[in-house]
C-alpha cells in the first residue's frame, strides 16, 4: 500500500500507537496543536535537532534498512543529549516523504524509532508529516534534562586533564565502507554504523564524576578533539598508540590495504564520547565503567590538537568531513550533521 | 557566493549572531552538542514542530521571498504554541540545503527567522544543517510554556459554548491564489499568506478567560472546526453569515468568479484561532480584545459540524486539504502540515 492510498490521517493512525514510554511527564501527547509536558524541578532542559536525508545519510538496501533509519535518526539525537550529560525524555519528529512511498517501509521506519525510544524511555510526543517530491528527509528534535548547572560543555577542558574515549573509535565509518563494498561479515562494524548506541549511561556517570568537557564523536576524532581544544582554549595531546581500535576495524582496513586511522580520525557517526577530566576522577570513573580509555592529556595552550606517534608529535587538524565541500554525486559521506 | 564556497562552518558563523532575544533562560546556546535552557517554575512545556518544503509549501519569487520563508517557518510553529495558549520561548531548526544555494538567499531566510524571533522574544538555540540534492527543506521545532494545567486543547468544547474566530478567515489562501495568478494589488491577502501573524497575545487572553477548546486555523475552517467537534465529542453549528470575511477576499473572489467560501472552509495557513468558551467569558474577552467574532454555538452530539446558511443546516465535512491525495505535480497546496 502506498502512502497516497491511505492518506495522511490514515498514516498517522497507523503509527501513533506505542509512542509513550515515560507517561508520568506527559500532559498532552499526540493529537493536538502542540504537545505539553512537565519538567523536573531542579533540572535544566536540553534541546537538540538532527536531520537525515535519503541518498546522503543513508542508501536504503545498501547502508540501511528503513528500521535502521528510524533507529539512527533518534540515536543521533540521544547521543547529543548524552554529550551534554543529560537524560533524554521526549522527542518530536518531522518527515518529508514521497507520495509513492510504501506504507510498509514507513511503518518499519517508525518501528525503528519506537524501538530505541522504548529502550531509553523517551516519549514520541508528535510530529509533522509533509510531502516531498525528492528524497525522504527525517528530522528529529529531542529534549532531555540535566541537573541545574551540571550540563557538560565542550569548553571546560583544563590543563592536567586526562583525555579519554568510550569503547572503540572508527567502527561506524568502517562499517559504512563494508556496506558500500557489499562485503560479507564484519558484523560489529556494520552494526556500529546501522544501530549506533547513544552513550547515555556513560554521560550520566560523567556528570557524577565531575567531567570537565565532553563531545560525542559524530564527525571523527580529529574534528571532535579539535572542537574541545578550541572551545576550551587548551591543547590536547593524543597518543595514537592508546586510541582503542577494534580488531575488526584493523582487519577490514588490512583487507582493503587502507589505513585504519582514516576511519578513526576522519570517520564519523561513532556516537562514542570523548571527554576530559581530572586524573583522579577518571580513575574513579573507570572503576565504575571500565570501557573507557585514556588517550591523552590536556595542556595549556591555544586551541589545537597534537598527535604523538612513533616518537613524533604532529598537529592534528580538525579534518572531519564537511558536508558542503566533499560530497560527490554518488558517495555517502561520514555524515553526521553538525549543530550550528 | 555559493554555500559550497563558504563551507558549513562559514555558513554557521555567518548566521549565528542575533539569535538570543530572551537571554535570561539560556544556559548553553549555539555551539555545543545541545542547547540548555531553564524553564519557569509552575509552567508546563509545549513542543511543536513544522516543516516547509520548497516547491510544495512555497515557490521562491512567486509565492514567497527567502525572507518570507524564514519568517513563516517560525510563524507556523508559534501559531501552534498560541493554539495551546502558550508563550513561545525557544526554537531549534534544521535546514536541508542544496550546495549550489546562494549565501545571500540563505542569509535572507535567516533574517526572516530572526525578525519574527525578535518580535516575539524567542531564542534561536541552535540547529542542524545538512546537504539536500533536492528542494530546500526547513524544519523548526519550537518550545513554549503555559501555566500548569492551563493548556487549551481541542477536546474541551462544551454544549452551550460560543464558537468564535479571530480576525478574518481565508485571506491567506486567497493571497496564495493572487500570487499564483501573478495579480497586482490585494496586499492584505498576499501579506496574510507571506507573513502570517501568530495569535500569541490572543492565545494568552484565552487562557485568562477560561477558553474551553482551541485550534489554530492552519488547514481551513472546515477541517479545524471538525477537529474540535471530533476531539470534544460535540456538535458545532456555524452560521455562515457571521463568519468574518475580508472585503479584499470578497473582491478577489468576485474578480475570479469564484466562491470566497472555498478559501474560508478549504483554504489554510490563516493562523487565526478558532475557539469555544462560555458566552459570558466570550463577552469579557471581547471587551478586552474586540477582533474576535462569534460564528456559532456548541451543542451536545457526536463530533460533527453543521453549517447554517439561507435557513438550511447542512453537514460541513472536514474537507481540509490533504497533502498526499491532492497534490498535483506543479500545484502549491493549502499547505500547512498537520501534526500527528
């Protein structure tokens, strides 16, 4: 069945169930001009927004299923909330769709959104559905909360801090490459690309452990580390040998005769966290959450990043992927969108 | 200069000034993973989202300038907040743009957004900018506040209520027709289409005067009145002779040998308000805000609308424009998008 057969109201009726997973804060949900919700006393609100465009951020049947698209459109937003130290609570969404889209595909996309919302207790409060003559465009705006004064910004890094990351870096863009090559296997990489994990639990622990600065790795480690350095007015010195790279990514890079560091530094959509904190606090964090790795230190200086490697120290430029300059006609980029 | 010449970061730098018009509630503005803001004790939060697609919701140079597009993308969201009785406070936005777009056009679009945000004291907290190979798609998610328990829903209409509307209905779709015909004059109509006025002041007065049910007229009076009737489980009886229609719209309809009621009932994007309230409360409201007109009454019944006209009473179906069924290849619809 096409969306044009069922009509907009039929479509809304088909997807509106199973959207509330945190009922206590909803006053007015789907079905009015606006949604109304309660906030928690003592908490500040976080707002984020992220868009994915068919053909640019994903290629159906090649790099993603419709389920993956829905899941990831929410995941990228929840990652931004995690990167402030917050708890996600609600979202609203907008989809621009073609009239010839199949209802089954759209329902699958909503199933992906609902699955991740259920997992993290996030309400789908409503949205907007419009016609597009071109690619599907999905925009999610998500909200969250963080204890007043406790949001972790990019700008708080201090000389003497440890620089650390969560889990491994580069898997998602490695997975994208696997999918674009149509290669078999490398499940860890392709899962990292298709169904990324927003690091909400770790974000909350970073608030508890007095983390100084925090970014999610949506545009590659080079870009994100430079953002912290620039916003904080410090120098980050990263030790390449200490950066956690998965065996699968190393294996894929070796099979392709490519350099795995390209995926780590210039890749994107890992949605892991990069953060800086006092060494003692980092040790305490690691006791509670072992999947974090110290990869460098913060020094006084002027907003740049150095990479130590084989006894040398070279400037690491913020060479993350740039949407407007690097997009070829048929390429899919390392493509998380940057907030203004 | 093209957007591809300046790059994404250059673009962000070019538009990020003059975005905070309500500084007291901003904790973290543009430039981090998420924006952080304070809410007001005793208030509940309202969230809305609305998308406009180039070629579907507007045709540049014909129905809108880029300034108008930015202005209206915000106005439609503020209207949804007004339609809950709320005060708009913040927004985040996402634009999917073509790499060959001219920076001057984009800057103009942001100027339109900033102008209406300044007017209503709304902060632009951040956003997302992605590449689109097709039409420009702009999505705004806006937030507002309303006193706890005081949001006005569609579902509160009561038998005995007065049904009323603000100002005149139908001007916007009349203005769209004027613009599509390339006709001269009819400034009131074309302004109503290009730079609609969100009825925030009236929405706040409706909260103060105990309004029972409220919708903004984004999809025509037929659709919106039916939404109230259906959500409230009542019958609305409207008197066609009492519905306020501007002389300009009557003049345009006469010149076109068309029926002005088509614009009133099936048009859209007026962003006026339709509401129901106790007769005594309506009288008190009218003392304070004269530009409202009683157009009917609420009766007990089963969720439908009757139109009285020339001594007859006929069923008025919710025949507002439907995005998916009515869109021709080159037409521009009556096109406010419906919330799910």
